[in-house]
C-alpha cells in the first residue's frame, strides 16, 4: 500500500510521535499551522471520511477523545481546533483520514 501515513504507522517513514495504541497513532504535523499542530490517525487505512461506515463509530470516537487528551497534554486546555478535510474539494492532500489538532494561537472563523 503506497500510503504515506500507513508508512509512518509502520515506522518506514520517521515522524515525531506523540502517542500510539492498538487503534490510533498521533504525531506532530511536518508543516505546522499553529504552535501546536498534530495529527491523529487510525492505524487501519481508511482513505477518506466518505469511506467510514457505522462500524467505525467506536474508532472515530476514540480518535476524538485522543485528540482532546493530547491537546490538553500539549497545553491547549484553554481551547483548540480539530479539523478533518475530505477529498480534494475539502482540502485533503493525504489519502488516509486524519484529525488535525491546532492550538496555542487564536483561531479565526471561517477558515480559508
Ligand atoms: P490534509 O491537507 O488535511 O490532507 O493534511 C495533510 C497534513 O499532513 C498536512 O498538514 C501536512 O503538513 C502533513 N504531512 C504531510 N507529510 C507529513 C509527514 N511526513 N509527517 C507529518 N506530517 C505530514
Ligand atoms: Zn494509509
């Protein structure tokens, strides 16, 4: 499988890992858009949000809780943003679903 994030999970490409368990992997984004910017991904390859099924509800809930827990660990208890892009039109560039977690600066709305 020629997937960048699967290779990071497999340890074939280095990443600044924050956390991992049986289901999820979290690491700092290589091109941070905020002082805190990390990604939470499922270890299993799921290419876009459109490929989720109801059977993935527990997994995505676990991703979100992991995002919250790590955000607090990274000093973002005052506030942070979670973003998931879907497909090219939604701004997705890596075809393996990921939650962006951004913090330690004032976020604005709407995003660009
Ligand atoms: P998206 O545009 O939502 O698909 O986000 C992909 C994110 O992956 C971008 O914020 C990139 O900076 C990040 N990224 C790409 N390659 C790597 C890498 N090797 N390690 C960490 N983050 C990466
Ligand atoms: Zn993958």
